[in-house]
């Protein structure tokens, strides 16, 4: 991280350490919005996320993932092959971010080397794919990354 306590490289997204912004919205110096949502997925390994993105294809499926923010599935493009591959594929869906109204957006999946050094994500049980998100309007680009974090047990 740089001196302003900000992420300076996509590689930092793969660290299990807490990020400067785990959940919330921050306006960056260049005017873009940084939206961060930390979601704990205890027991979920990178290979499970791999399976999910090769499996889901209906509105019911995306609502299983997030019943409040995921509204409607519009479908995958021809690059997606169920059970085989989603790399290079684009999925279109209607989603919202918290209190923002829903938008129809396209989520395109790239090799993680597009965003970070391959040696970095291979050392971890992180999802092998890094998607990039594009939506119309003021929200123009988003990057989602899944990373391992320490599992904390709450004392009873």
C-alpha cells in the first residue's frame, strides 16, 4: 500500500491482510468511486468459486448468490461453456449495489494475469479468475477479486 493507505497494485487484493477499505464507498482523487464489499465465505475454496462460475445460468441461480442485489439474469455469451470454461466469457445481469438502483451490466471474466502477477495468485487458494465489470452510466468499471482470509472464530 502507498503512503495514503491506498491499494497501489492489484496484487495487494490477494493478501489475506485487511485492506484499507474492506466495506464501503470512497471517492478517489481522480473522481472514480471505489466500492468495496467484504463477504466472508467460510469453508469456500477457490475451486468452489471456479465450479460456481461454470455452473450458474438462471435468475434463480444468481439470486442464490445474493437475493437482494442480484435481480435478473440475461444470459452468457457464446464464450461460456457450462461445466467447462468461463474465461473470456461475458454474463449480463441486472444487479444493484446496496441502495443504488439496479443496472443491467456485463461481467467479463479475464485471466488473473491481466490484473496481477500469476505467481502471486498461484501461491494462494484464490479464485483463478478475476472478472472485470462494466455497466452503463456513472458506474463504468469494477474489478472483483476473491482472496483467502483468516477465519476468525467468535467466543461464546
